[in-house]
C-alpha cells in the first residue's frame, strides 16, 4: 500500500468571452505569461530549448508545457526551487459564452493556508487573463 500523504486537488475555472482557439493561442505563447500569470511569472520569460526559465514569486522555476495541440491542453510541469516537480493540468474548453479555462491546483509542499493562497492567486490570474483577452475585442 502507498502510505504517502494525500494530495488535495481543486479546480479553478474562468469563462472568457473569446473563442477557445484565441484563448489557447494566447496562453500557449510564453511571451504572454507576465501579462496575466502573476502567480507564476514576474518578468519576461527566458526560453531554453523546450524549457521556460521563469522568475516567479517562489524564486526561479523551470516550466515545461506539453506540445501544442488541437485539444486545448496546456498541461505543464513546474520545477520548484526545491527540485520538486508539480504537474499542472490546464484545459481550454469551448463554452456557450466563448471559452472556459480550467486549472487544477494541487496541494504539494503547501500548508492549508498556502494552498488557499495559491487557489486565490490562480483565480486572480485567470480573471486577469479574461480581462486582457476581452479588452482586445473591445
């Protein structure tokens, strides 16, 4: 039997009044990360092969996204300064009002308070993403 502690997961989503393809293209472009993902990227992203080097609120992290695809999948692994790798499932789905982005947040190496803070940061990032993208169509 596996006796590792349980890892809590919660889903955070945001409806965006843009097409799924527009949302996917914007989020998949590493240059756009600092415009909406303050919880991950505080400054421009450096690209090193298939890795992104990101100065985050946690320190420098490495991010690897799955290859571009037609399914709206933006899963990515974040290697924390501690060396721990956190897999972040992200989907951009079609929605009657445009698109919905769904981000799974996992409680890895976080206290309950830190987990709640991460959930709030992801929700704020997704809201900012909607504001940035919806302002482009105004």
